């Protein structure tokens, strides 16, 4: 009888340890995007500077890089030149869009004037677009294929290699 | 709230809408104190994505405040608790739910502690009785203790 209890105890302990250890290596702030493989949430937002309303649907047929950022986010300063140079390099092949939330337009304009821009930057006023994309913190970058499906998500300041690798995914999937 | 919709129409601004994701509202339109109460209740079930283990209802972060506004707006439009949770789960996955769902690997999180408690109670019970046959621990059976059996045989004393 005691042997049964011992075996059951060992099995439960092993199962608990497995469940807990599965979560040990994970970053608690990392959010696995359930949007990957699904149609990206549609939006049409006003562009900084021009106030032109830019609709995501307008870019169907072309791979898209949607970067969520803000001027109060330090890592966003780091990745900005990477995005600008790649957007210039891949002009015509891939469309880049910046979506800024929890920010003020004059600050965004100041940032872009100082650091340059190569693609439209849109303002997400109440953060609804960021919420619909499951943004947990900035910067976060989503890669959409030509049909508007999300193929990848990158959290944190993106480096040139990761950017190119994910763009290739968006172009081929 | 109406001025926001007017502004959106005028500017052509379009934000992702719950209707595309969870369909038409399936509950009654709520307002007044009931709206505040339901907003807090549902926001309390959602995890703030930029905080450490805090709910959207408790967090002062701007992201949580935006999420709480959205919860409030959805309730006011007649969306049910299940629809609202499903709406946020579609963007953030199960991460956003403070109470894990009873499905998949999560089932273990619910079952294992209950199972462990059951086994623990059974183990204590079986330790208190000898082998579960109802005999007290301080009276070992002759079969299990040959030395005691020999002593009893020599002294001619039966248990």
C-alpha cells in the first residue's frame, strides 16, 4: 500500500516539476502572439505631420513591417536608424509603417525631424490598435505578408539581421 | 463617447473593432453604477501586459488604463464578459487571463494540486493504520514480525 502512495507521490512531484520547469526559462514579459498565421487587425490612422488617414488595407499586395514605438521609449531610439535605412533600401518591395501610442504629436514630430524618417508614422490615440495587436511594450514589430496575414512578431529593439530575416519570412510565406 | 465616433467618421480614422473579432454584442446595454461595477470586475480578470502580475483593474499604467477604457466601452455596447475576455485573448493569448482556462496543459495546474492533496490524505491515513487493514500501529501482526511471534511462542502467550 505504501508503495502505491510512494509511486503516486513521485509521479505527481515529477509532473509538478515538469510544469514549473517549463516556465522557468521563459521571460514573463514575453507574449507569444496568437495573431501569427491570422489576418492582421485592420486600422486606418492619421499620419504625423500630414494628418492624412492611412489605411492598412491600402498596402495589400505588399509585405508590411508595422513597428509600434513611442518617443519615451529609449530602445526605440536604438532601432530607429535600422528601420529607416532598411525602409530606404527596400523601397518599393516592402512597406514600413510606424504606429506611435501613448505619446504627443509634437514630440513625435520633433523626434522624426531630428532623426529622420522614411515611411509614414501614424498616431494610435487611445491605444486601441496596439491592444488589438497584443502589444505589451514598445518597441514591437509585426511582419505581415502580401495578403495581410501576420507571419512574425519581434519584441524589443530590432537589429538588422532579425529585421531582414523576418522580412524574408513576410516575402515568402 | 459620441464625439469620438463623430471624430472618427470625420477623419476616416478606423480602429480595430470588437465586432470583427467576437461578433455582435450578446448582452444588454449597461450604464450607470452597474457599468462601473462590471468594468472593475472584468478588468480584474485581465492581466496588465506591462506590469508584474497586476490586473488591469489595479494597474495605474497607461496601457492598463487604455485597456480598462476599452472594457468599459465594450460593456456599454452590450458585450458580455465572455465576449470581452475572448476579444483580449485574441490579441494577447491566454497570457492576458489572470485565471488560466481549464484546457490543455493548464488542466494540470488545476488537477495536480487536488491530486497531490488526495494522495497526501491517503498517505497519512495509511500511515495511521497499518497497511490499511484497520490494525493499530502499536500492535504489529504476528505475520509481519517473526521475532515477536517467536517470543510469543516461547512465553506461550497469544496476542
